[in-house]
C-alpha cells in the first residue's frame, strides 16, 4: 500500500506509526506504540520505508511540480 501511495501523483502522506508498521490503528487519544519499532521485522520495514522515500525524492518524475526540502 505504501509503495502504491509513493508512486501516485502528489506527496505521500504518512500518519504517526506508519513508518514502522504500528500494529493498531493510530488514535489521537493515545500515544504511538514506539516500543514496536524495536522488533526485528519492523526495523526491516523502517529501512524499506526509508529506501522507498529516498527513491521518491531521487526521481523527479515522482514529485515534479512539488516543492522539495
């Protein structure tokens, strides 16, 4: 799903906890489950997410017309 979102026109939108595949849905009524980010599979997902966003930033065709910082 995240890969599809990055490849669609516009800027990818990530909610808190999405960068490490938080187990339960995000809610403003409770904190993010940051302890889950220490799990091995989630660490790999964070690396994959970082690589995916790097590819997005490195390929102008994916973000043409958007302001990049």
